C-alpha cells in the first residue's frame, strides 16, 4: 500500500510556524490588556521561598497562564525562581504547544496518557524530585471539562508538595466550541490572573476527598474571576 502523506498541519515547518503565531498572539493579548493580578499570601511565600509545588489550571484556561507566572514573579520581585515544567501528553499538538511556551521560558516534559496517565505522573514526579514546579491541566487532555482526574492529588500525597490552583478570565474573550470551552482572550481586554491558596495533602489523606476539594477550589477560583469581570461562569461537564 502507498504510504499516507502526513497532514499539512503535522509538518515540522507548519508546527513551528503555528507555535510562533501562538506565542506572538499571547504577547499581543498581554501587552494590550489591563491585567489585575491576584494571589494568596501563602502561595506568594511558596514562590519567594523557592519551594516546589504543582500548578493546576483547567485546560480551557491555559492561554494566559504564562503571563500570570511572569506577572507574579515581577510583583514579588523574585529574580531567581524555580523552573516551571508543563506536563504534557506526547503527541503532535502537545509538542507544538511546547514550542510556543518555550519562547516564554516554560519547559515541557512529556509522558504517555495511556494506562490512566501513569506516564504523565512519572514525568511530573521527576520534575518535583529535582526541586522544580510541575504544571498540570487536571481535566486534560480530553476531559471531562473542569473535572479533576485523581492522579494529580495522588502525586501530591506521595511527594508531599502542595497544589496551587491557577486561572484567568478576560472581559473580551471568545469561548470556543471545544470540549473544554477554551477561553480565547482577545486584545485590549481587562483581565484577572489568579493564584489560589495552596492545598496540602498528607500521605494518609483520602484521595477521592482530595480530588473533590481541588476540583471545588479550582472551580470556585474560576467563578470568582469570571464574576469579577461580569462574565457568566462556565459550568463543569455533567
């Protein structure tokens, strides 16, 4: 049988161009917008003290997370922060996003999503054991929307590091018709970038109770920033 040609958007040159466009768009949105930064004092101490943690944000709210990180570092005056590593599935889309985020100083580690995401968790564990920051979308890569999968809480329990909820909202944005209702912030928007209070889970914690707590806190933080801008909050998947 003849070999199937790769789709045009899977070609390395096209992927590189898309990564450049994504990074350029994020810069445009951040520089033209008016952004309010909110962070919990305990989270500020984690960042200042260079303590490892797990950053958790919904898949649909990933666009401005790097801008939130740069903003909080600047406001706290942290000149030598820990390195955040985005934990991503090892597929073409994940690698394209890795190229885009690398332009902002965010590194990516890859893992398989098979077998309940064990590969992703192993990759994240290596990051945390090296004393850095692991960044997750706990409802990714395919949902259900705004529902936490249990692995991230089990990782926090076994490593002893806290989980920090992170989110954003923009007054001028479009919600895409995707499973995650991706929030595409538009230029010249008012916005809120928010870091919630860290959640600590001991080794003897109930994983399901921890999963529900993280889901609740991340949804509450997202509702808070939406309502601050007069937006209708997005409902989690049923």
